[in-house]
C-alpha cells in the first residue's frame, strides 16, 4: 500500500485518494464522484450494513475528494465574511472549551442570481488565516472567485490534493478517537489542531473537527495526504472491538438523506437559492455585504417560487432524482432532487422542490418509472432528531 499524495490528473483522468490501495484491498466497489474515483460500498455488507454501522456503532469514510483551500493574509477572515453568506461573528466571538476554535457551514452564492455556487465549511483559525472545505467538483470555481475578489495581501490557494479527509461517524466515534489518542470532547462545529503519533511512530498534524454529514455524533479528520494511511490503519486496528466498518459514498448518501441534508448539484445549485433550499439559517441576513445579498433579500421578501421539502412514501415506491411530483389531481407541482430507500425507516424518502403552497401533511404523487406513487409532504429529518450535537 502506498501513502503518496494523489497523482496529477490529465484532462478527463480521475484522481485517486491517497487511500486508494486500501479501498481496493477491502474489496471496494469504486465509482466516479466529483472528478475522483472513490469507494461506493465495500465487500462483505454493502450500503445497508455500512449505514447501520454508523447509526449503531461507528463507521469511517474516506472523503478526501472534498476540496481544501486556504485564505491567508491581513484581514482574510473579514474578506471571507464579506463574500460568503454566513456571519463569521457567530463563531469568532464564541467561546469554545478544550482549546477548540470555530467551524461554520456557509454558502458561496452567485452575486447576480443568488444561486449556490457551493456549500462549504469554514475553519476559522484566526483573523488572518481561514481554511475552507468546499465540494470536490466546485473547489476550482470557489477558489477562482475568491482569488479574483481578494484584496492585496490576501492569498487564496487551492490545496485540494495536499490533504486527505477521513470522516469518523457514529455513536461510538468518541470512543474510537480516544482509543487512538485524538481529541473528541470539544463542542459541535468546532475543531482542534493537534500533533499525533501512530503506534508505528508516524508523526502527523491532524485537524479534528466535530462535524459530519450523517446526523450522528462524528468527526472529520484533516491530515496531510502522505499521513492518511497511518491514521486510517490505526483507526481500524483500534476500532475492531467497537464494530468499526469502512463506509462508502452510498451509505453517506442514505445517511445524509435521512437527515434532510442537501447535496450540492441536486438540492443546491446555481439554479437553486438558499431561500428555495430552506438553508437561510446559513445566511447572515444582517451583514452589510456578501455575494448574492441583494437578490436573496428580494427573493426572501417576495417569497421563493419553489421550496425544498421532504417526501415520505405511502406505498412501496422509491423516489429518485428528477422524478416528477404531481398533485392528486395530476397537476405538476415539483421535482424530486434527492431520493432513496431509508434503511432506518424502511420506506422511500426524498427531498423535492415543490410549489410553495404544498406544505407538510399534503399528499402528492411521484411518477416512479411510469407509475404513480403516493407520498406525503413531511418536514425533515426523516428519523428521530439529529444526534450530531
């Protein structure tokens, strides 16, 4: 197994995670995602077993395809606050225990349309040092826009291939981190930069952020690509008594859909605004400036023309993206953006952009491969509350 950083890709060539050989050794089914070839599921269980491991014990995901970028220089945090939607003062003024610092979910909105260029996580290291984790396919565009707008002295760098990201998710994730001597007691949406040494003597700088995309207690570990293998190996060596399981992007999708978490490219896009996707909580509406502010304020005042809501199947239908949603009298009222079978609930669930007059409790029909399937409009999450905090 090699621990080299991902190789440089020519046009049309997929990038590999630094853990690629380990995935193959585990019998992973690989697939393309955001320009990378990543594990979709592993031999010996598949999506449902991996999903269940995260809900009941602990799972480890390689999400190294996620973007990484740095913004550094005098006033870097102020620059980010004036461009991205969320209000950094919400975390810059907060007090965190265990020496942690604040992380924040935010959006990069298009200034003209208000559509979402990307959703990302901001790691606020200081007034002059910000680390960003965008989505894989959008990293270059986010960096391009920030670079074009950056004031003199602020340096924006794409570090996409320099770092790996491992997501440790599930109710037993604190036990697993403690077992390999990584911090785990800091608050939700905060991070700690720490020095770590493996049992084999490999030293690495690890950023441990209490965050994730599953709805369970969890952490995302940012580590140099060359050190990712040592962290991965020790997680699995220590996690065997805890029921740890390697998990692919298939389980990541069912887990996030059960929580109603949006996915960029489906539930968020340049054609879908924060108001329409109901993520206005990630917008600092009182801030004097951020990209898309004027158009988003106007849309918020008028009311969006469509709204992202949850759908729950009343029969055996499994909704999928792009399926048409109709009223009970046959009128087209929306479209499914994300849809799957819920391993926890054992029913079909979906996120769908609907006409705003369709609200929780209403019944609709989804065209599932030419057959109408009855569904009820519901408010996500589709499972009992969020356990992330």
